[in-house]
C-alpha cells in the first residue's frame, strides 16, 4: 500500500517583470492512487492545454516505479502558476 502526499504551491505573476512569479500559498494533503492518476493523466493535461494553459510533467523513480513527481500548471493569461509535487511513501 502506498501513501501519496501532494504539496501544492501557488504563485502569482510579479507585476514588475515578464517571467517571474511571487509565492502566494502552499498546502499539503494526502491523496489516493486514483486521484493521482486522474490529476496526471494525458487526457486531463490535453484538456487544459486546449483551454490555453500550459502543463508540464516531471517524471522520477519512486517506490511505486517511474511516476509523475511534479506537475506545473499555468493559466491561459499567465497570471497564476501552480506547482504540484507528489511524494510516494510505502506503508507496510
């Protein structure tokens, strides 16, 4: 059995520059394997890309195998960015 801890950080656009963001908020929660699969599925990411946002995945080796460990989402007008990091913990 695996436990997946999601840490979500929210950033807002720095009004003084074009490419930097300012940290706004952070929260952590435990999610299920099904929730992780729904968040990181290719269909979900394609849907948000069609709306005009950007989505990027980072893969890494975890105790569950080669999984998505980070997901970065930016809204269509580039004013807000959300970084989701997934930590996999194996429970006996």
